[in-house]
C-alpha cells in the first residue's frame, strides 16, 4: 500500500507557516491569559508544534496532529 502525502503534509514539508517565536511569545503574554496557567495542556491539531513549544514555558504540553508533515516539522524544530 502506497501512502501519498496530503496537501497539508506538503505545506508543512515546504516550510509551513514560518512563525517568529518572539512574536508568538509576545502574543501569548499580551493577548491571552494562557501565561497565567499551569498544569497539562493538550494541543489538538498542533501542526508543527510552534504553539506547543511556546506554551511549554507554562504547561506540560502534549501535541497531536494527523499530518505526518506537521509532525515531521515539529520533530525537526530547533527553537
């Protein structure tokens, strides 16, 4: 059985969203109350794990995504 990558997989494998970590952290601090929390957080549809990675400053994060491309990009993340 041959498995073909979905368009979503291809999107992530070609570079994904290219978020900026400094911008993302500032967004969380200024526009949400997420930084006031703690505990465990489940990030459903986490994609490449950008938000999971940032939120791990405050939470024990578990990310789940159906896209192999997103998971592969998340695994390769170095920020």
